[in-house]
C-alpha cells in the first residue's frame, strides 16, 4: 500500500472527510482550518500563520483576474474566521475545493479518479494570479492541489509563500524564474522518468511510492519547484 496519512486513506469514497482536530469538513462543504493561539506564533498553525493565510486568501480573491477565463474560482474562498475563546483556537472557514491530487491518485486503481476540466487554462490562470500579485508560492505538491466533482482544480494551503513587495530587479527575477513556462515536454519527461512511469500509466499514482531515500516522490524538489508541474497531477 502507499504511505499516505490516515485522513487521506479515508478518501476512497466519493467525498472526503478529515477527522482531525485541526481540520474538519462540515456537511455544508465548508472546511474549517484551525490554528493554535498559544503555541509559538510562527510555528506552522501558530497565530501568525493564521493571519498570513487569512490575509492572502482575501487578497487573492479581491485581486482575482479571470485570465485565461475559467468557470470557477481556483483558490479557497474565506467564508468566515474567528477565535474560540476557551480553547484559544483560531479558525479559517473556507470553501471546500474537493479532494487533493494524491487522494485522487488513490482512486485511480478503481477508475474512480476525477478528470479535470479546462485543465491547462486553470493552471495558467492560477499561475497568472500568483504572479500578478507577486506571490512566490513555496509549497507545490499534490496535497495542495484539489479537484472537485465538476473537475475544477484549485490551489490550496497558503501556509508557505513569500510576497515580494519591492519592485527591484532581483524580486522581479525571482518571480519570473519561478513562474516562467518551461518546455512542457521536457518537464513532463523529467517527472515521468523520475518516478519510472510510462506514458500509459498515471503519474501521481506512481509518485505515491517512495524514492531511494525513503521520501515520497511527489515531495521531491522536482515537483516542489515546478508550478507548471500541476499540469501532470491529474
Ligand atoms: N479548502 C480546502 N478544500 C479542500 N481540501 C482542503 C482545503 N483545505 C485543506 N484541505 C485538505 O486538507 C489537507 C491539509 O490542509 P492544508 O494543506 O491546508 O494544511 P497544512 O497543515 O498546511 O498541511 P500540510 O502541512 O500537510 O501541507 C489538504 O492536503 C487537503 O487535502
Ligand atoms: Mg498542505
């Protein structure tokens, strides 16, 4: 079996539910992501990361430009946020964007995986919006890209990113470098050969295996540094 965390293995049904203290999916298709006030605020899921994620999601929505045009909004939308006084928990409640690409790959063997719609344009639209807003997203991986039942793809998890404020050449260079479209044939070839996958197989299912150092293949730097790699997640 693949080494995926428990909540992901629960995704073998149609809908995914996360039974986890820090993340819940309610019946109205709303995800509640919790952060803890009383730990080091800079730790993942600490108070500062709560504000960071909340603000960037709102910022993305406010500045969203639908280009190339797609039929859905490709990031989570914040529905509400707040603090539970007794438990010191901070929560962002946001739209549910579907199962993530790894969970979708788990469904492949039963041929229940979801096929994306308007795939290329969605990837391009996501990248354009990050770039236009000077956001260096730093957590590219299959767990952070979701697909819903309509085949709509979204980028989630804004826990790790940098926002480049200065318009200096150095910053512009970093943004351009991150999002420049590579030779897609070459990129695809490198992914497929890294996970020893033939063209007729499903890349992410193969990437669920570990590499020789015991790390999950889809977390390898090849995947992690390639925004356009989203094109091969589904
Ligand atoms: N808005 C959303 N829509 C659909 N699924 C979501 C959403 N937010 C979170 N999830 C699911 O919960 C998982 C964990 O959420 P998220 O990645 O935001 O948290 P995290 O603690 O930063 O995780 P990690 O450190 O593992 O990347 C995601 O991989 C995804 O499957
Ligand atoms: Mg994540």
